[in-house]
């Protein structure tokens, strides 16, 4: 069974109030970006965690492999 969400006015736009358990499930918090995707005859709200994790893993790998170069560039 789905969750009922309340639509609220935010300036000239509308927003949806997400309960804490939904934010936890999406691995999201205030200020994060979520993606709304078409899913069959409705929509699905998707967190961006997977994409951010991939980018951070790549950044860490580059920092490990090129630490010497990055130190020189930082000076």
C-alpha cells in the first residue's frame, strides 16, 4: 500500500511533504536532489545516492593514483 503525501504551497509552487521513513528509504535529507521518473501508469521518486557514490569512488581513486601530481598542482 502506498503512502499518502500532502501537497503544500511553497511560494508560487507546490511541494510534497515526505515523512522521515520515506527520506530514510531514499537515503535523502534536506537539500538533496531527488529524481521523479515515469513508472508504468504513474511516477517513482528516486534518490541520487547511487550516482553520487560512483562519482565519489572515482574521485577517491584519482586522488590515490595521482596524489603526487595533485600535491604539486595544489602549491
